[in-house]
């Protein structure tokens, strides 16, 4: 079993269009739906995916859930709801009634609102429903994570795209390493080993796992075999590497760690982090 925990689906051809991607984006501005993804992923052994936020539009949460209703390959959905919005609680109740709705994703800017009472109150409501918080953050925003986790220690948090560290084949930035190690001290914090090819900035990105090993080694030592998760970031990843290359990089790394560690990385840890019913 392989669960890809990071895909995006959207359809610019629908009447209302889409707020993302930009129409000038020749690669991404196209209809991207599960059948497109499965053509690439199924041959690589993928058995299901967790979709991450269609867009900032509230009703696009429903669009993805409607898509998932007829697509068993979608095993979970991480939505987009702003915790500082007046209708957060109402929308959280509405969407979480669907068991495929597994949480929300926030950008790094939201973490600076930790001192805001309304923000914290709504994050507590997310935690009370035992939903997961994905974080799209850079190395600078990573420093705010401990304060959030200490306030809601039982909530599962998933760092996206290795917190945006630059990947250049060398040992990663010391500040990032320190902050990753601090984040990993909290047992409910997970990390997606995703975005590696993107963070090289190279088109195409290197295919040899050795180029990425210094970065993944830091994550492995910090989070261990129980809290690292596979995510492709498709179709965004196509800017830098083909789908099979993205998967092969991490497959090469985790295969060397043994069958159990590999099984945890590719499925078991995702099931635990998102409480998936698969």
C-alpha cells in the first residue's frame, strides 16, 4: 500500500474558474483531476491519495469532497479554512461531517497569530474534533511551531515540504536543522518528505538519492521511522521532476531502512497522522 498524502486537483474550465493557478502558468493551468493523477501514480504502486486544499475559496472544500464522493482513490482531504474567519466554526462543523475531511492547512503567516484569542479558540476546535493541521511553512516560520503545539499538545500537526529548506546536495542550513529537531521533540508532529525536487531549484532536478540524502538524514534522525510521510506535491512537482522520479528518490532512501520503515513511510504513518479509514 502506498498513500500519497499531497496532491492538488482543480478545474479552470468550470464556470467560476479557479483562483489558483495563474492563467499564465503554462504547466499548471489546466484541468487536473484524479484520472490524470492515477495514470501516473497507479503504475508506481500508489493505492490512494490525500488531497490538499483546492483553493482559498470556502466552497472549493465542497468541490473536492464532491469529487471524492465518486472517487475511492481519494482517501482523505486536507481543506482550507481560515481560523480567524467569523464563519470558521460553522464551516468546520459542516465539512468535518464528511469523514473524508481530515483537517486544514495553514501557511506560515497564520502562526504569527498565536497570540490572537480568536485564532487559538478556533485551533482548539479543530483539535477537539481530532482533526489534523497541515503547515505550509518556511524555515523562518518553523520557529513559531513549538508555541502552537504546546498550546494544543494533543493535536496532530504535519509539516509540509520539509519546511521549505534549500536542497543542494550538501548538509542543510544549521538554523533549519535546529528548528526541525525542536519540532520533532513533540510526539504529535509529523513531517512530509515532499517538495525535495522543487527545493533544488533545478529543472530537471537531480534523480540520484545521494543528492537528497544529507537533508533526509536530518529528518530521519529527528523524526524516526514513525513520523515521516510520503507526499508528491503533484502536479506542482512536475516543474522539476516526473512523478516516478519524485517517488523513486524517497523509495531508494527508505528501502534502505528496511521493509517495516518503508511501509510506515509510504502508508502506515499517513494513516496515523490523518486517522484515515483505509
